[in-house]
C-alpha cells in the first residue's frame, strides 16, 4: 500500500518555510485530502494548491492564499473540488465559464437600435445605391425602433416582432387605416425581412442565441395572414381604363421633367426607376427603340422597348442639358426621385377632385381599392387594357412588362422578344391613352 501522507496541524503549517537557497516554488503535502499542497515561493509567500487528474490532464487548482484561507478551509475546498470531479465536472472549466458569464453580465447589452447600425454597416456592399440603403433604414426607423429600439437584441422574441407588425397606422388625416400588416402589407413584409436580417447579424455576431423570431416559415406564418391574401395591398392603386384617356390628357397639359417622365412611363409601361434613370445613349429615336441595359433592370437582363410615335415625339421635344446624360434630370442635376412622379400623380388627382364639374369630383381612383392611383399602377392599367380591350396575347404583355418568366409559353415569347409585334401593341396603347380606340390588336392612327 502507498504510504499515507501525514496530516499536518495548523501550527505545523504555520512553521513551514521554503528550503534555503531554493529558486523554485516548494510544494508541501499537508494531508487530510489527497493532492492538497501548500505552495511556498522563494519569498516565503504561501498559497494552497490542489493537484487533480481529470481525464488525461493534470490540473493544479488554486484554492487561495495562506493565511487568508486557513488549513481547515483549504481542506474543505479541496473536498468540494474532488466531489465535483467525481460528478463529472471539471472545476477549471467551470471557473472559466463563471468568469466569462460575469464579464458578459458587466458588458453593456446591445439593444436593437445599435444592432441595426452594425447590421446596416455590414450590408453596405450589398446595396445598389444610396436610395436602397435609405429605404432599408427608414422602414426600421419609422416602424421598428419606436417599439423595440431600446430592447436588448438578445430579448427580441416573436411577441416583440408581432408588436411591430401589428401596430396601428393612420392616414394623413389621422384616421386609423388598420394594422401595419393589414393596411401596408408590402411595407410590413419588407420590414419583417429587415428585422430578420438584423437579428441574423446579431446571432452570428454573438449578441443573441436561438431561432430567429422574425422568420416567416414555421413561425410568423402561423400567426399572420399571408401577404398574398390581403386584398388591400394586393396591387398598387391603378387608373381605371375609363379614366386613363382623360388622365393622360391632363398629364400632357403639365410641364416639367417629372410630368414628362410620367408620360414616358405611361406610354412604355416601364417601371419608375427605369424611366428616371434613362440616359440619352439608351435611345435610338430614328428606329423608335429604347434599350435598357441589364444593370438597370429588375431581372438583370437587357430589355428592349419599342417606342410609339407619341413617345418619340415627346422625347425629341425634350431639352438636353450639357454635361448631363440623364433624359429626366432633377433640378440639381441628379436623377429624379420616385417621389417626384408620385407627387405629380397626387397633384393631378387633387386637381381633378377640386374641379367645378361634378364629372371629375372623384379624382383618379383605383376602381377596386378606391385609393388614388400611383405611378406603378400604370403598369397594371396597361395589363388590364391588353386583357380587356384587345386580342394581343397576354404573354406578349408580360414580355413588355419585363416580368419574370413563369411558364414555357412565355419563355418562348421571351427568347425572341417580338419587338415589331410589341411595337404595334405599344402604338395601339398610345392611341388608347390619346383617346383613340384600338380593338383586336389593330393600330388606330392618331394625330
């Protein structure tokens, strides 16, 4: 049997000294608990050490300095440590975890507002331009930060996200329109995606753990109606076909690049951004063709737009600013903002409402939602015209709108974009807007 270490008394421990001339620490087994030593430095400083073997590793665990920690206390601590090892706990790793937890507890907690700042900075390279960055930030500033901005990002849960998406929104007159998710579903959908992105950044960066409470599948999907089933935000408010000719006549009476940009958007059924960013080198007015490069298209592929004579005439009459390639420059020389076109349509609607004639008392409203029409809704008006007033194939209208390919039939049209057949369709559309009738897909000449 191995020789048992004698148990030293408190007096004996007090009398222990470092061997004369030693340069290294001295270790004296004090007995009572296996592996308990009094460590003595060459300067006679004393402290308690417990030596253990955990798995294949030898551990030297400090139990405190002597005489602050007495012999009896050191033995009690040593027995406690050994009990933990027998229970499968590594005391050294346990101490590290406790220390890390204390450091984390002292660290100021990152709230959601700060997480937005960091997440936005991490995504800067993903944004195409400053406008997209501003939109990403503005929705969070307006709708999320007032509700969860000060909440620690680690504490944002599904209930908190629901509070953001279910907040009441009001119109300009102060009337409650409904919840954000119901009344402004498109905005709310983008907001949810942006909150999800912020929380994903926070998780990857170590500021929170667990599932993302803003995710849709298997989470909010079970608590909110699908955006596609909410009728109010199903489509952008569009002009009725009956109102389109009178609206277009009103538009032509207005001056300024904003009105002319809106006119081209109407004549070509192009998106607002495609029109506002148009440059003169994209147009071949002799051939009546507008070629939008892939970089400026939503689908990232080049799009050719046949121009009706009315569109060519309007473009030819526009002034060209020296040193500015934009067809529709803003007052300060940059690109027109999307709000410029929206404001033009809003003013047209308000002016129509205020006319003396009762014929125009309702303004230019979407026939379904009864909301004032907006620029993007002109594309829907064009699509309705193709479906209800002509015999042009619907697939050809989808090509004109540069929509994503959804089936084999449309794909066949898209392969060779049918530019001349679409030219006839767009000329007929221009004729309709100008007050002429176009039936069966035939072009009706107009002045």
